[in-house]
C-alpha cells in the first residue's frame, strides 16, 4: 500500500496524523507526507519522509483576522483560509499522488487539497479528524466555493469528507455522525521531546495545569491570559503548573514564587501528574486531558477551539467560559479540582472509552481493506 498523508503547514495538524503514518510504515507500507515548504522540517523531525507541495500561506495572519470584529467582503474568513491552502497545494499534490502511484490519500479535515487530489487520481480519500468534526455539516455548502479548483485539477464529483473518516475522538464526546467512521485510539504527540518532565509524581495539594497551545500567542499576544490565570489560581489551595513554549515565556509577566513553569515539555506526561487542565480548547490539549481522565476549564477564543470545547462540555467532562468570565475563573477551578466533581467522573469515563478505541495499527488494516474493496468494485464494473 502506498499512502500519501497531507496537511497544510501547521505543526499540530501534522502531530495528529503522525501516529497513523508511523503505523503504516511499521506495517511495511510506503508513506510520504506532503505539505507546504514551511512544515517540511517538522515532518522530518517526526521521522517521516517529506515532500514539499505548493507554497506557504500566511496562516497566522489569516487566523488573526478571525479575532477582528466586523464582516469582510467575499466568503467567510474560515472558508477563505481553507480555500487559500487548497489552492496553494492542489496542483502539486495531485501530480504527486498520480506520479507516485498512491493507493490512498489521508488528509486532515481542513486540508481540502487532499480529497481533491485523491478524486483527480481516482483513489480513496481518508479524512483524519484531529478533534471535533468541524467540517461534515458545512461540506455541502463549500462544494460551490471549491468547484472551480476541482475543475482545475480534474476532480469532478469530489467529496470534501472523503470515503471514510478516521476519528480519535470517542463517540460519547464526538456525538452522532452520519459518515462512515473508523475509530482510532488517540496517541498524544507534540513534536520531538526529551523525558522525563520536571514534575514530581506525588503532590500534597490538587495540581492545576494552565496551558494555552501555540496559536493565540502567535496571532495576538495580548490575548494570551496564562499569567493572569496562574496568578488567580495561586490564590486557591492548589499547586499551579504553567506549561508553555519558549517563545511564550516573556508573555507571562510576574508569577507567584511557588508557580512551576515548564518550558517546551510534552503535555501528556505533565497532565498525567495533574488534576485539572485550564486551557484554550485546542484539540490536542483537550484530547490529552481526557486521555488522562482530567476535567477541563476551557476558555476558547477561536471558532475551532469553541467547537472542541463545546463537545467536552456536552459530555459533562468540563466547563466552558467566555473571555469576559476570566475574572471569576477561580470558583470554577476550585469546584473542578474537588474529588467529587461530576466533571471528574465523566472525564474518567471518557478515558476508559478512549483506551478501548482500536490502535493505529488496527486502522492500517482497515485502510488496506478499503483499497482492496475499491479495486474489487472497479474490476466488477
């Protein structure tokens, strides 16, 4: 089996796809990971063969527009960004899929050059979610927007949601779906790291981790509230841990002396030693917290973060606040660190559900069956 994995140049989207790409290679299949030039170095650091396609797009600049009030001319901002990435990548990706004789294209849910290239080459497209399904409900409305690009690459009748969807979100959190779903066990990955983390296994008080991903600090440092939240949490009878990247260190401001600051350390082992996540609602941090059985206090500021946060709240495994509610965040932290919090019980139930999801290696066999089924149907025709 020859598999092309693809996403646009945003590291966390690569991280979500990497475990399945590793599983394909471990099973003896041929894999290439295609993305815009800006992600090639990170793909190589993930131990995967990289191919550059298209040109880089100012993603941070386009996301920054989300945070500005008022409407703009043309399609909605999110649609404009998805189209810009697809237009950048589609021609080169289509050529790669054809010339390399790929059997299947695996794409993240927002990398819509993937299903276009697959349709143009006549091979299955496999959509890989990295969190809440943000696309299936709006895909029919996007068909007209993407039609000119589909015509350009020779992909009439394409489906933006692909032939099947690989989903790391457990069913009780994802909610009802209408597409063919391949569940997969969530495997946290956040780039090359060195273990162990600088955090003791045991603690005398509940331990609260405050972490805000990477996006908000990139697009608007003024909206990065980690320092304020850590200072507020320190007023409670809890131990506060701040997990940040090196580029975010200067944004924290003064912190209480007993605050633990972890820089560029993987979130998975950090949360395994904590009792609560306070975060921005990013897909990776949400799933990593649930995997550890931790409830969350989430303060989303972007549409996709709001979507992930809403699914956690709907499952009862956390609470969602607006930015304007940050001054009262202490009471929510205090309630959720309690051992009898209903959110804590729900998060543990989700963790057990996640452990029962099929491993990425099992999904590889399903992909091979998908290809075999498609080939058999074509022979019959």
